């Protein structure tokens, strides 16, 4: 019987990155004394109140995040910054781990949130871990970010396979009064960008009255940062050192020639010029666009 229990425990732990909860052990049929005996022998290793590592302690962030969720009881979900890390929206893991749960239990190494608006539509599983959905995660994290940091966070999330504009629109419609909800609406309405420099160009264009361009499109087999289709003008937004290798430099110059052969000109703008001489840069681009419209007439 003990061997059957141990096999069931190992199977469960295998689905949970090496961790099990006391409640789960009791549901498997173990008695409190059977749990205590396995702790004494070292096969169950306490890591949180009511949570055990099985055999040895898995110390990867993902495994420890799962343990944090188990420590917060039933209907607990990895959330906020920890959920953003699990989805890959953050490239790092901060501590304490963040979990949303019905009860705000105090747990070392865990920041527990309560929410009255979290519904079944807002939760899912990723890598076997109960977690808030990508859209809900963005809604929760957004109030912590402003300006370029918020733009980059949301745009990078939209470029992953997980976050979709329609899902973000849905969570905003259901939570219109949440902090940063209004700030997030523009990401539903506007196309995503690929880099902070493109974020800067979008703001630059709005500020200096440039026409609204098409962004992140494809033309003649190439990905285009910014396109003015009526004027047949491509704007490439580069930074210092962007073309640090010869292959990239040559590939971009070849693309410029391919486009020019089709009557499409490429204007290259740097982040340094947008920041250092924005009015002059905007005036030059406006003049180029006006001249192209006149020639096309």
C-alpha cells in the first residue's frame, strides 16, 4: 500500500514541477501520520506551510512559482508580475512571487492578492501552472508601468503567441474602471510596434502632424517598419549601432534598391535625430511626403 501511495504522489508531483500540497496528499488517501513519516524520512521536504517538494527541491523559477500557487490553497492563480514572467512578457523573475487567491494568506516569499473581478474567463493554465490569462495579466501589470515602459511591455506581449488584441479588448470591456484601462485601449486600436524606436516614431508623428502611417506591414517580401502607401515612402527607424554587422547593412541596402526599382523610396530616421532635432526632422519628412504626392498627381 505504501508503495502505491508513493507512486501516486510521484505522479502528481511530476505534473506540478516536483511539488504537492498537504490537501492533495490527504485527498490521495494519506493520513496525517503517513505524511509526517514521509517528512521524517526526507522524502517529503517542507517548502511552504502545507507544501512539500517530493524527493528533492526543484529550484527553477517556474517550479518555485508552482509551489507558491499551491501554498495559497484552492482557486489560487499565479498573477501580476509572476504571471508576466511565466508568459514570457518579462524576461526575468522578481520575488516575492505573486498569487491571486480567495483568501489573503500570509506566506513567506509570496505576495498574495485578492480580487473581486477575477472570473473563469481570466484564468487558465500554462506549463501546468494555474495562472491569469495573458490579457488579464497585462491589465494587472499595466498600472505599474508608464510611458515607453508600458508601450514596450504591451507591444512585446502582443508579438508573442499568447496575447491577442481581441482578448485585451474583452478584458478592458469587462473592467473599464481598472487602473490603466484607458491607457491600454490605444493598444487595441493601434497596430503593435516592434521596438522602442518605433514607439518613439509613432509619438513623433502624432506630435508634429505627420499623416498616420501603416506600421509593421510586408511589401515585396520584406517587413516594413513604417509605410506611407499613398506617397510610396518607407520610413525606417534606426538607432546608433543598429547595423552593427555587415550582413544586416548589406541586406537593408539591397532592400532599398529593390524598393526603389518599384518606385518606392526609403527614408531613414534615427532615434538621435528624432530626439535632438525633432522639428527639422518632421519638416523634412513632411516635405518629402508632399513632393511625392505632387509627383504622383
